[in-house]
């Protein structure tokens, strides 16, 4: 349990920083829903879908490549080589956007009027800085400086949020030029300054490695990482394709408004993605270190069990208490609540997929990552084309859920062939089904009991916790005793 505790502690630290950062950003969403129109919020989400995809392309899969090839002797050389490659590639892409703005505006279908080119340049500047910073954040993760990582991420978000509030609630209300600047320009500019803040913090480390480059090492890492770029591209496309397609396939009068509703309610399910992201950030360096130490593979099975259990706890918390959570956003967005279960379980399945995917990383069959992601994207895209014209953004949520489910299932089947691990598949499936039945049955009853929903949500949550403890084979009395013991020591 010692090594598993290490993974858990790192996940908690990364999770705490991610939760705080996302929570601060998340609290901006209710303000956006009251300050900007649903169409502008939908347009903002549309642009950021492309940012997520371009980040994968420009980063070149070098984060995982760094973890794979870093040693005590080559840290500076590897970091300098990879960060310079990212800086060069991202810089060329930004210059191309500046030189040929009309081409990129047309390719990305930016139809926002006079601000098209401004949005494009801001978008690519954010991509460049965030991609470059990613390698220095990766070093912090590898060295297990999780607290420093957490603090810097949090400060970066605070800079972003403070500037967003200043721009939208003060500057744009001034007379003259500032009142004419587009809301999205202000929102993106705040993000850009936040990214620049992180770069400035890393400046001493940047100066030390920026003159370092090893072309032989670059070639080795690139050959390993290129398949991960494809995997990451398809993965991010899988995550964001529905936001792009809603704009084109939704038959409503204002598709950007529908996208705004979908995006706001999607953010309600952000707790699951925060948890899965926190786990992934801790799991990848943990996994490679464990593999180098030739650890017992049972630890990966145990880690998956705990991951699923805590993921189901988050699912239950959001679904059982949505009437309270939704009070923070403007009421016209509430109709999007129907996407919540699909988004939450879909994100959980994506986290499971990531855990199961270790087999192709340790066996250096990273091309399978591209294949899995491409299959998931294909399933997702085809279903979006079928469902969105018929049931709107609900079809987008269902399509995302199915795409992640297919990826998870295929990755498990192939993993058992190339790198078999005795996961508790049957036990996981049974308890997951039980929790979903309890939670969704309780949530369905809310329409009949109205304001008295809390009377059934509390016992349902208690039952869910009991089921998860049984799943983990933990006795409630043992857990209580352990908690009391820790409190007593403090």
C-alpha cells in the first residue's frame, strides 16, 4: 500500500490544485451566464475547442516523451531539446497565422465579424505559451514537486480570473475604445496574460536550458512521441468535436446559443474531468517509475478500483445534488441538465481508458493509442451526425459517452493480450451498475417530490457510500477507526 499511497497523495495534491484552479474558473461561468449572451458564450466555447486541439499538435506528445526518457544525467539536455522544439514549431504556426490570416479564418470557420483575425492571433499565442510551459510543468511533476506545481497553476488561474473580471466588469464599461472591444477578446486576453505569467516564473529554468539542444535525443523522443501526437489529436478532437458540430448540425434558430447551454451544463460535470485529470497527472510519472522498478502489476489493478470508486462517488454527488448546484447559473441554462449523466460517466470511462492504456506505453506500441483514439472519434462523429439534428445537444452528450465506452472496451481487450493485468472487471461492472441504478432512480423521483428532494438524496448518498465501501472491501468500522486515529495524532 506504500506505493499506492504515494500515487494517492500525488493525486490529492494535483487534484486540490486542479480543483481550486478549475473551481475559480468554474465560478466565472455563472458570471458569464449573466454578463454575456448565450451566443457569445457558445462562440467562446467554439474557439476554445480549437485551442485544445492545437495544444496537442504543438506540444508534440513531448510530455510523455519526457517521462519516458528523462534520467538523472540528461534532465537539462532533454528539457532544453524538447522545449526548443515546441517553441520553434509553435512560433512557426503563429507566424503562419499572422502572414495568412484569411486562410486560417476560413479553415477554422471563424465567422465572428471584424474580430476574426484578432481571435485567431490570440488563440495561437495562447497555444504557443501553454505548449511551451507544458514541458516545464512536466519537469515539476516528474520531480514530484507537486506543491510547487499546484501553487503555480493556481496563481496562473488567479491572474486570468482577476483580469477577466477587470476587463468585463470595469474596462468594457468605460467610454470610447474600451467599450468597443469584443467580450471574447477580453476573455482571451486575460488567458494570454495568465499563460505569460507562468512563462515568467519559469524564466530562470528557461535561461538555463534554452541554449541546449541534442538532435540525436530529439530524434529518439520524436519517434516515440509522434504516435502520441496522433493519439492526443484524436483524443482532443473526441472531447471537443461535439462543440464544433453543434454549431453546424443543430437545427435551432441560433446554434451558438444551444452550444452556450451545452457548454455551461458541461462545465457542471467538470468535477469528474478534474478528478480524472488529477489522476492522470499523478499516474503517468508514477507508472513509468514503477515500471522501471519492475513493480508488481497488482498495484495497477488496485489503483483502478480506487479510481472507479471515487469517480462513482463524484457521479453520485453531482447527480443527487444538482438542484443545489444549478442555482449558481442563470435559469435559462437549466434545460441542459439532461446531459449530466452522460458527461459524468463518459468522463469516468475516459479515465478508466487512460488507466488501461498503460500497456501500449510500456511495450512501446504507442501507435495503438492513435488507433484507439481514431476509433473513438469515428464512433463519436458518426453518432453526432445522426443524433444532433434529431435531439440537439443531448445527442452530442450521448455520442461522447458511447465513443469513450468503445475506447475503454477495446483498450481492455487488447491490453489483456499484450500486457495482461488481472483487473476486477466483473466486480467493477456490478458495483458500477448498482450505483447508477440507485443514483438515477433517486434523481428520477425528484420530479414527483419537488422541494423535498433532499429527503431522498441523503439516504441515497449513504447507500452509495456503503456500496463503494463494499466494492473496495473496506469495513466502515475500520475506516472510522482510521479516521479517528489520524485526528487523534493531530
